[in-house]
C-alpha cells in the first residue's frame, strides 16, 4: 500500500529533521525530491524504516559526492590552508548545499567564532544559533550568481560578505567562496575621511594668507582651535611668546604663523636652533662680528641674525639649551632692543620680535639653576603649550592625507593610503609627533611599489604596535560583564565631565539624559 502524499510527507519531514547525525546536517531535500524518493522505496516498509533508509542513503550519497569532488583534496591541503590563513580578509567556504566546510584565521579574528561552531553545520543552523544575521551562501545558491550583503554577527560587529559560486561542468554549484571584511572600523574612518574632504574643500575655496601645508589641519581638533584663537590675538601684537611642547609638534610652524599674521609680515623671519651649535658659534650667529674679531673670522665681518631680522621676527628654537653666558646678553637685547657685535665698540639699535620655543620645561630648568629666571619671565609673556599629536588624535588622518598630497606633487606620484593603513596610522602613538608622521608618509610615498599603500607597507614599528594592541585586547582579564560595563561607563562619564565641564554638555555628547549623568555621578561619588 502506497503512503498518502500529504500527511505522510509531513510526518516524514518531521522524522527526517529529528534524525540528524550528531546534530549535523547531512543533506537537504525539497518536497518534490522527497516525494520522488518515497515512490522508489518498497511499500511494505514502515514510516520509521523508510526514513532511516532515506537518511542513510542521503548521507552515503553526500559523502561519496564529496569524496569525488575535484576540489575536495585542495580544501584539505595544508598549502591551501596556509594560503587562506595568510589573507587579511576573512574566508568562509560552504559546499553547494550550504554546509560550512572551511574558514580561515582572519574569519575567526573578525567574528570571534571557532571552526567547531561552524564547520559541518548548515547555514540555516548557524543563523538559528544567532551567530550571523543572514547568509550570503544561501542567497548565492538560490540565485546561482555572486552576491554581496551586509551581515551582523553575534558580537555586534558589522561585516561585508561577498559570496561567489564555483560550478561544475553540469552548472551545479559545488562550493560558495565568501570573502569577509569587518566594516565597523571602516565606517568610523569613513566619517573621518569625509570630514577631511570637507576640510580640503574649505581650504581650496578660501584665499588664506598663510600657505603652510599643515596649518589648516591644525584647526581640525578642538584643542588646536582654542590654541589658535589665542595665537591669532597675540600675533597682531609685539608680545613675546614662549612655545612649549614635545619635539616635532610643530612649534616652528606656529612661530611662522605668528609672523605671517603680525604687522611684521613684510620683514624677515629667521630661525636659530640653540641646541645645534656650540656657544661660540651661537654668539657669532646672533650678534655678528667685525672684520678680524677672532681667528677664522671672515675678512669682511658678518651681520648677525639680530641685525638681519630688524623689523621682523627672530625665532629661537630650543632656548632651554642656550648657554648661561649668552642668556645674559640676550636679556640685554630684549630689554634695550640694542646689541654690540663681537669685536665692535658701537651699539646697534634694532626692532626685533623674539619668539622662543623649547621641548624642555623651562620652569624646571630655572629651579635647577640652568636657566636665568629674569630671562624666563622676559620670554614667557604669553606661554603657549602645543599638545602632542597623540593628544589630538583626530588630526592624524587629515595630516597624513595632506602630507600624502604634498609628496605626491613633489615626486610626481598618485599614491593612496588604504583604510587599513590609515587605521594603523591613527592608532599609533607617534612619539616624534608631526615630524615623525611627515617623515613616515614621505618614506611610504617613495618606497611603496604599488599605487595603494597598504598596512604591510608601513614601517615595522607601526605594524608591531598594532599587533601588540591586538594581542593585548585578546589577553585582557576576563571580568563579569556588568562590572566591565560599569567601568566603561564611569571612564566615559568622567572624561566627558572633564572635557565639557557641565553635566548637560556631557549628557549631550554621550547621548543620554542629564538626570542619568547625575545619577551615575552619585552612584560612583564622582
């Protein structure tokens, strides 16, 4: 007696679904295929016996097909495994039925999913477990063509998955190869790059009087905007300025900016690095000398920087290294706006604005007796601290793009920075600040063999730092989730209050209500 089609198929599907081996999918049957298979089995068998026979046959057939597949040996080959494990993007491979057969290390890193959670399981099961939101493989199998879609994975990250089918001679799909890229960080960088483009457009549409390539990028952070508000006011006066900050933060650029925006812009801007020369040469450079003033002096004598900079600006970089005996002479110049060249007897009157800078803490040098207190107060009329690049991280990408544009023009290239490279540049600490970043970009432009500069082209120390940050994140102490959330909330709220001063402003930035901020402050006794 033949089985009734409707009820028996429904019962068969139910039994077949509950009889998988060790929780793994062994194959997929459509209703038409199931009906056809029922018609081919003996009618005297019970439903249970029929289902057992069908599942056994299907498992055997599926296993035999996989064995005969020309790609099977390749997928198991160690060389192939090493190749896909070397890729930066994730690789996820399913067979033509939608069952996972292989993933690479990058996919594990991006998704925090392990092979034992995925391999051997059908994509529908993986979706059901909540590991991914939807499957590109299933879409490829349905449409029999390449598919790209956005996927949300279990840890909340968003990834772009591009699935491509591999066909056999009968136009049947043997495998679906999925390329996976994490876009959570890419989206953040996209916003930064869009801001950079707006900045470039603004610069191109404005006829600025100061054309230094880095100046516009300085205005990209709140810290530097506030700093330049002070600089713009001071530039219009003759007040003496003491610039302090780490080596490479751009003190020379700021000094030039002050000169270009002062009423001395028609005069000269001269610079002397006080740490680059011995004291005898510094004195000769500053004050000049008369003919025959000392052994080795030029026969015609030489004008000093103070005289050449008359009606202009003299920038004394690394003033903290100026010898004490010259500090006395410089003090007299500042007080009297006059000096006597070496070997001369007549006083020369000048009108020079002096801007000083140092990476050392001059106040500490005064305490140690290594810098004259009276000179310090003469120079320190308007003290300006230039923040380090790591303290204005939002400027790293704009500066990198600006330097890239400049060096492309200089060397006749059209190089670009990949998103991954920009991300590493953004996360690096930059101990050498802007100078180090500029040198790094020039090095990349002249040494990169291809048009797009990737993460693999970056200097070793940058890549090493990036890897250490990744290793640190994977080795962090595991604590209760609630405690981790509390720690993060407290950290963010404390930083927001320090930066924005009021609970209302902090709440607006953190996108929560003001009472929430107040409540959290009471809870943590901030």
